[in-house]
């Protein structure tokens, strides 16, 4: 069977349910180098927009994947870098919408929304999920380590301009770091910027996967709940509680019997995951996921790393620990 290079999943997404992902740029091609990034440090920090991956190849793979008839709540443009760097994103969105009724979401760090052509390219998406992790330039540079062309003022003005002109849903993720941005004074600054935007949901998150830098620490659930009150409008916490690992899988998933070691590897090549993540993503029992993960570990294809009391499986060398 022909392997997929750019399409992956459906994967479990805390924010979207089952998400069928398209990877629009090569691994760690990004305008940011976030200290909390679970993919490790950015290897190609850029703001150059170009056709990193041929649009025709992306569409061909998606067509093939959709023909398999797997259930997905969203087709999402995301993956292992910043998707708005792809210069063909607008055309891609239009053509995907012509091919499927599944809602289309775009995960973006929001760094390029000050460019009119990026705002235009996103116009056809149903849902855009930008990020805002800091309330001023100093902490923006500390947390997101942006490309030099992406100043804080440009970025927040772009976010405001985009949300005011866009007709779809906007869910903004705010990822807070313990002792850095996860404190009242800093969150109030973030909230003031978001108050100028048209946002449907604010989603609070913290470090939950092995970060690029060991000093990136999570905020506790209790602190997240206290900080949540600062925001006006619909705000929710999307950071996983530690006990979430034991959430039961979906035993009735028709994809379950077909799930193989290759399917597990395809998920882990995108991001480190717990056995619970794998079980939910592939619709198998947690014990079955553990069995497959341990077999892959014994074969040297994956390794484990602990973060926040949770054990993650990852492809060796895929990220910095
Ligand atoms: S978290 Fe996202 S925006 Fe930040 S460096 Fe990683 S891929 Fe880029």
C-alpha cells in the first residue's frame, strides 16, 4: 500500500475530536521556536512563504485517505510546523472544501496574520485556531522566540485585523508557562489584547508534553482555573489533567481492527503521545496500545520520556528532551 507523506490520522485532538491532518511544511519549519514546543527546537526558522509541498500531492493524498471512509470531525491544516508559511494554502483550502463536507480547521501560531495575503488565504476555512501566549514583546520573545520580522505589535495587530474581517469561528489558544506567563499580571495583559479581537472561544493550555526546553514548566490545574476568570467571554481549559490517561477508549470504532504498529508509528512521528492518546486516536483498548508500544520500544523504534508525571512515547531523536 502506498504510504502517506503529508496526510495523517485521524488523530485524537483535544480541541477537534478526530482530526484528519495535513502537514503543509517540512518538519520544524516555523516562524517561532517556542520553548514549550513538543517537536523540539525549530530547525528552519523562517517567514518565507512558498509551496513547500506541492498542492497537487496534498490533494491526491487527501482524496485517497477520504476514499478509505474513516470518520473525522475535521480536516485540519497543522502538522509539524507553521501551515500559513505555505503559499498555496488559500487554493488548497478552496479545493478541499470542494472535495469534502468535513469542516476544515487551520491551526496557526498567528505570526503571519499581519500579511493581507495570509488573512485572505484563510478566508475559506470554517475554523481558525491561532495562538497568543504572551501579553508583551519581552515575554513574547522569551516564550515564542519568533523570527526577527515578527514583532509583538505586528503579531497582535494581525490577530485583531484577521478576527475582525473573518467570517468563520476563531478559537484562540493561550498556552501559559508556570512562573513566567501563568501569573495574574501577565494573563491580564493577554486578556486586554484579546478583548480587542473577535474571538469565539479562548482555550487555556499549559505544558503537557515533553517541551523543547526543560525549563518550560506547566501551570497547575488550580492556577489555570483561577486565571480563567480573568477572561471575558467563553473560556475553557484544554490542558489535560493527569488522570485523563485512563479515559476509556472507543471500543466500537470500526478502524480498531485495522490499527497496526505502522499506524502507531505514523502518530508518533508527528508528536510524542501517551498510551491513552494512542488508544483514543486509533480506537483500541489502552492495554492493546501499551502492548504495541512496548513491542515498538523493544525493537528500538520508540523511546519513553516522563513529563508532569505522565509517560510519553516518542520516536528517538525526534525532539529534544
Ligand atoms: S509550538 Fe508550534 S509555533 Fe511554536 S515552535 Fe512549535 S510548531 Fe512552531
